[in-house]
C-alpha cells in the first residue's frame, strides 16, 4: 500500500466513525442531567375504610346465587352430549 492509500483509508474511517457517532447520538439521545420527582406511597395502617356504597350495596346482584328461569328445578349434573364409540 502506498502512503496516500493509508491516509485515504484513515480519513474514510474517521469520517465514517464521526457519522456513526452523530447518528447513534440522534437515535439514542445523549445523557441528560434532568432530575425527576417520584411520588411516595402512603404508609400502611390497620384502619379499614368502608367499601363504596355504589358498588357494594344491599340490592346488588349476587353472581354466586344460582338463578332458575320459569321456576324450573336446577339440574345437578350437566346434560352435555357425550361422544360414543362404535
């Protein structure tokens, strides 16, 4: 290699490194010295608050109670079709 080839290669590598640095800095951003405030939590106490009356009220529908339509007796076992082998 000639001296001019080595100098040209060093110049190309330096320019490519500079371009890569500026592209990476624009994509990932640089270091910032901004401070951030963090909200702290309230301490845990043994005091229990009453539940919301809009959600937990006496007239609310209880999903754990079985509902029978037309006063029919509820089936104790499911009546699903079971496949038979022939």
